[in-house]
C-alpha cells in the first residue's frame, strides 16, 4: 500500500514500499493524481510488469546523444567520428527536446518520413536507417545505462 503525504511545498508525495522492490516516490500537484499513480504503479508491480522510468523521464534525447558522442564515438576511427557528429545535428534539432520516456516509435517514424519526403538521407545511411538508434532507446526505457548491445551499431 502506498503512503500519500503532503509535502511542505504543498505538493502531494506518493511513496511506495513493497518487499522485493526499491522504494519509489513521486510528487504531484493534486492528491488524486498521487493516488492514481500509486494505484497504477502498485498494480504493475503485482503483475510483474513495472518498469522504472525515472531516469528516462529526466534524460532528453539531446543529453543521450551528447553522452554517446562523449563516451562511444571517441573509440571509433576519425572518419566515423566525423560522420556520427554530422548525423547527430539534424536529430538533435528535431528530437533533442523529447525525454526518452516520451520518445516513441511513432515520433521517430514521423521524423524519418519527413526527412525521406524532403529527399534528405544521411551519408551512407539509406532509408533513414541512421535514426534506428532512437528505436533502441525507446525499447530500453528506464535503463540507467546503455543497452547491452552498443548503440554504435545503430548510428
């Protein structure tokens, strides 16, 4: 059962403590929102389908790509590094402000379709395949680290 308390900031805080799960908390403007979230989250925990999304809610596509460029790209050949930096520019301009939790395959598909309709394909990337990384990130929401399969296969 969740605990709903009023924080000093006048927000409502829902705290869920369940055996076998880490403590989860989230703040809301209304008590009803806190109760609804707690009920839904506890339901997911009972069914075994709960996914922690806090890190993906706080991480934007832009931040994920910056991290990729800082950690993964330097391990590649100089020509590949230049190409990846060029590929990231249009993606961050269009999708950079989305959080990883809200980025969906529909959003990525619309982006791809607009680029293809405009006749813009990335270098060495037929059919807009250079944005397939976003599908990987969408499929791994809530992960604190990179997916086990390196993202460099998708850029």
